[in-house]
């Protein structure tokens, strides 16, 4: 295989604001040879997620992970096929999932890789509803939000991969669900396909605090926040006593250079005995297998649906990532790089 047949995508510059095509660079690279204990992988599906934006900034590593370095390949959750194995843990043609580089082909150690079970659900679900996004929805809502039957759950970014899964799990648990999204198509999807109780198009709403109050006449018991900013303030103002606010993402602020400012909630937290808790999905890593089985059961029984926004072609990974910040995608944004052999 020639050098031209293998490529990588590296961080070309630290973005200021929303990333652009200049943020990324595509290089031709050699096909690697696996060493003892390594696998030669061919990438099949690549997940692009807004949370990766924070890793593109200058700065030191933090608890969430390592920052991307200039001229080094970007990584994200991906599915790949084993072309050659020099490890007893995997064999040729196995499908593996893990945090992999944006490369067509790569040789990697087996640490952090897991074998995808084709009997559980279709392959691409391992980077969506059975992957990090589905697990974030599952653990964030059930472990932190702890919804009870009859309670009101509000979800921001409700038409995205995490938000749409949260909304459906909340319905499975017998809750009243209000979803916030940014287009008529997204609201139609939430109400008509996923069956939530009420959708609010924030781009067509003048006063979000009043709109939340109208949609949630009994107040908000659980708020699953993927967006942050003014939407958080509007929902928090309508929160009930003993309410729980789950902070999963803050896409409204990922591209801001300055520290965001807003109402300070401490006095209301005391007054309402409310709770705000942020998390990363790997806080619950020991429980992943059990959660995947439950998600797969809901998916295979038709209780849990998911929508893909599938982009074809390795070279289109950067544009697929940039597209996340325009708010046009419904469901899970992913890129198909190659066919499974």
C-alpha cells in the first residue's frame, strides 16, 4: 500500500471561536507496521462531538483529558477493523472501539480498546446510542438526575445524540419531557418521532423563561443541560424545590474566549435545596457493560430510537465537526471512512 493511501488529520492551529477549515490539515502518511502487542486498524466510523472543541485550545491538560498538540493527529471515539493482530486479545477482522486517531490506518496498542459485539446491535451504534453519547445520557440522567415517575424533565440540545437519548429514557421512566432545540424540523422530530410532551424552539422564542414556565406548569424537577448560557438561566429560574440539574455539555460557551458570566445561582440553590452536578461519562466506566446491555435492550425492543447524520469520506471529518456548531444536525453526527470487510 502506498503512502498516498494512508492519511491523517492534525491540528494545524488553535482555533479562535468556531473552528474553520484552517484549524485542520490533512497529511499523507506511511502505512504503519504493528509491533508486538499492537493491532493494525482500518478506521470505519469516526464520531465527531462538540466536546472535542475544548481540547483544541492552548493550555494544560485537565481531568477531562489531554489537549491536542499542533501537528499531531486529533482523536475521537471510533470503530475500526483489525487488519493484522500481534496481540492475543484480538484477532484479524475483529471490530474494535476506542479513542483512535483521525487516520485511515493506524497501528496501536490494545490498551483502551474494546471488541464490538455484533450481536448486541448494529455496528454504528457503538459510536452513538451504545457509545459515549448514549452512556452519557444514561448515567447523567439516571445516576445524577434520578428522575421519578410523573416528574418534569427538561432537556437542552434535545435533538442531538445525547439529548434525544435523554428525552427517550425520561419517557421510558414515566416522566413528562420538554425538549429545547433550534429549528422546526428538530421540534417536529422530538414531538412526532420521539414522542416528547413539548418542544420549544429557542430561536423563535423571545422570552425563554416564560416559555419554560408555560411548558412546565408544575415546574422543573430535572434539567439535563447540554447547552449552558442563557438557556440554563431560563430553566433554572423555573426549577422546583429539590430539583436536580445535570451538566453534561456547554456548547453555547465552547467557542468563547472569555470566561462566561451570568446569574449566580447559589442563593436559589439554598432556597430550593437544589443540586447542580457536572460529570464526564468515564466517571461510571465500571458500569459500562451493564448500561450497554440495557440500552441495547431498549433499542432492540423499539423503545429507544436514534437518528444518524452520516457524512461519507475521511476528508470530510473536519467539515462534519465544524457543522456541529451551526446546529443543523439532528441526532448523532458521525463520519463513515470505509466499509467493513
